[in-house]
C-alpha cells in the first residue's frame, strides 16, 4: 500500500508549499483509515525537510519516484522513504531509507537490537540498519515482481539528529550496517552520494507500482533454503499417522480456493502436531503458497525459528511464524494456508490489552483458504482459552467451510508411553483411566523430597545434550524482575532452595539456551516444547487431601495471567468458575509433567501431596 507517491519535483513542490503533511494525512485516512499521532506528524515535518535537502541535487533526476510510508503487504510494517529510478545500466532500483529522529542510543547484548528513548521511555528496539534491511529482505522473499523483474533494493538509514558515535556504528552491528549503511547528522551529502550511486535515471517504469501491485508469494530462493534446512533436521521427520495427516492436508489444499477448508488435527502431547505443521509449512512454501505457522504462545515460535535458523537470517524465518492475534484486520482469504499450532490456546480478543478483534478462530478461518488447527483440549491452561473442537466447527460452519477431522495417536514423548499419559490423567483426577499405577510404564518417573536433589539430577541430565530443565507452577511472584539481587523467585526456605524464573535473560529461548538450566520455566515458556528430562515443582495451587486432588487458584502468583477472568465469573456463576479453574490448574501440571521424552522428576511443596505421588514410585526409582 502506497500512502504518498510523487516525482522528486512534485515532492519538492509539496515541501516548499508546506502541504506535504496534509497530503500524507489525507491519504493515510483514505487508504488506511487510521488516525495519526502528533508525534508522528512532527516526525514527518522534521524528517521530510531533511530528505528534501538530500535529494535537492541536479544529478538526482527530477522524474525519479518518491514514495512515503509504503506499507509492506501482510505485515503492517512501513518503509519511511523510497526513491525509485534506474542505475547507470538501466536496472530498476529502489533505495529504501529508514528515518530516525534519535539523538542517543545504547548498546545491548542482543543481535540487531539497541536501546533508545521512544514512546516516552527507554526501550529495546531494532537497530536502524537491521530494521530497514529486514524490510528489504521481506520484499525480496515474498514479492514476486521484485525477484522476477529484477528490481534492486538498496536499504539505508538516516539519523539526521544523531551525532556519529561508537553505538550505532559499533562492530557488534557491522553485519547489518554493511548491508544497510547509516548516515548521521551532517552527512546529507554522503547520503546523496549513496543515492546517486544507484539512481542515475528517472523512474519511467512505475517501479514502486510494480512492487505494490505484485502477487505476494514466497520466492523460489526462500523455498529452497527452507527445504534444505528441513532435510538436515531429524527432529522434523514424519512417521506413521503424522505422514497420513500431512498428506490429507496437502490433498485438501490442492483443491484450490474454490472451497474454503478447515482441518482439525487432534493429538495429545508428543504425537507430533508440530512436526506435521513444520513439514506442511515447508512443502507449501515450496509450492509457492502464501503460508504461515501460527501460535498463540510466543515460546514455540521463538524456539522453532532458532532451530530452523542457520543459512537464513532470523528476519526471513520470523516472517513465516506469526502470533494468533495478527489477523484482526486481514482481508478475506489473504493466505493460502494457515497452520495453527497449539490451537487450544486461542482466545477471543487479541492485543496486549485484549481489546482487538472479535474471535481469533473466526479471524484465522476468514484470513485463509485453508486453516489447519492442531488441537489438544487437555492443554487448555488459561481462563481465556477458547480453542475447542466445538468452537472451531462453529466458525467453520458459519464461513461455509468444509470441515475435515484427523487424529494423531502415535506417542513419541514420555518414551512412547501412552500408559504414562493415562496415569497422569488418572492421578491428577482429570479423567478416570485404567492406569492407576506406573507398573509396566517404561518412563523414568521419580519423586524427590528435597528440591535441591531434583535440581542436581536435572543439571546432571542436562550435561548430556542440553535437554533437561526445571519447570514450576506459577505460584511465586517474579520478584527478581525488579530486584535482581534477590536470591530467587521460587523460594523454599526450609530446604534453602532458591531459583529464578527464566524470562529475564533468555526469554522465550529459555528451553534451548545452555546456561539457562539454572533458571525455572513455567507454563508460558514451556507449552508446545519438548525436553529429554523435566523437573516439575508442584506448588500450593494443587494439593492432595485424603486422596483427593484439591486446587486453589488463590495460591497462584498475582503475576499469573492465566487466572484473569476467574474472579469475575466467580461472582456470576461460582460453580462454573470453580470447575473451570480446577481443570485449568490440573491441565497445567499435566502439561508440565508431559514435556519430556525420557523422564519426569517431581517435587511437591506440600508434604501430603509429596507422599501421594511418592506412593506410585516403583522400587527401582525410589529416592531418599
């Protein structure tokens, strides 16, 4: 979407006549139907005058194209300023300029990230070179005309208020600065020369119009890279019913856009839902389909992006992985295929304040020709989770979609033991099963009466291949976030045990960062992910009294968002509220106890609860 487009001469006239901002505002309202803040208007007034001075040069032809606030399709990301024309060899070229009014920035330890004052506070944001380079890369990867018409993209950044220092130009960011040079205060002539290197003739081919009107599909180069990465990643090899589900989805996708399709693939922990989703993503990209992998929880997206990274930049892969709240304003059937992993975590509203959109299930179905929902209703762990088979079918029927239901049964987690999963359900009293003991269950389940011994065992297991972690119920406040000098968040003083929550240093990549074994995860950073060994700390929100599982939502931390909505429903319908919250707490521990392929080690803060779980331990797994 082009907000403002003109020749250089027309752009200069609009600046001189002082109508440039009015024209942009008019087009923003007409095309994007959105308001603009005073800060954004002021930034245009300042930055565009600086760009007027940059292009005010006879060697930059008057008929080059000038575009302002170009919105990259399907992303909402906007390129501040684009100059289009032809180079000396008559190659069509677009120079992308990221404009910043920054005056100061600080280094961070994160790739492509700096901190600076934006939005009334100091925030961590993309380095300007990384930002504009990633926009160019998006266009190369998904814009057919850019690749097929050989349109050259030349990204750069202009920080016209910033005095050059050792932050923005630091060697830590060299990889991105080399690909998208930075120009500072007093360097208008240098930026002008950069533009003249690639723009020698005017834009006689409506280059940006070609870009804007292009079909948005993955390019062949992106498909080749993804296929290569997947071929060398044994974690994503499909077998048995995974392959059957995969082929069924491809069969439905091949029917084309004439009939909207909704596919529900149900399967418990470790049945390979994500394996199927990732393989479908790669195959559909290879077939030039506009496809995305979608999850509500950011943790799986971050980890799978990291696992697939290697020969591709993070920004390229990140484009393929989207949050479930990204579709509130998407047009009908904008995507060929949406692969919705962890669909049980979908919510009605989207956004940080839960004030966007109507219903994520409805929006995902609306946005795609084919929507595939990977579902395990026993992993509903949030009060606002609405992802159920019934909900998906309701919106599918409303859209006129054809519904196909498939099931994954083969168990690849918990040492392939369906018996252990059934035992968890029975023991947590989620549902009655025949698996009342762990006899004949080939899975290393242990109970420790000291959390330090559990931590020692997990650290020992982690030395093998970095696939062992401790997780806990969210019963402890995140106090180290504001006071890093605290001994820990999870505090069990009678055992002199202290452990920090994981989010501070590694965020959603906690599950795969080697040094993070000394931090604990929770349901928010572990759901949808897999370990070899998991250590689970059951807090006071789940206790056993006379053989009965008793849940206590009041024992959850005030920082825990999963209970939001409980107190409101408690006033309206106490029985329904207590039943729902009871199942959420049980599902949380079921999910945590089924994160591993080889073993689960348990500690309970309540003595009677500890005794209850200890009673199931086989003699060879007994622990002092």
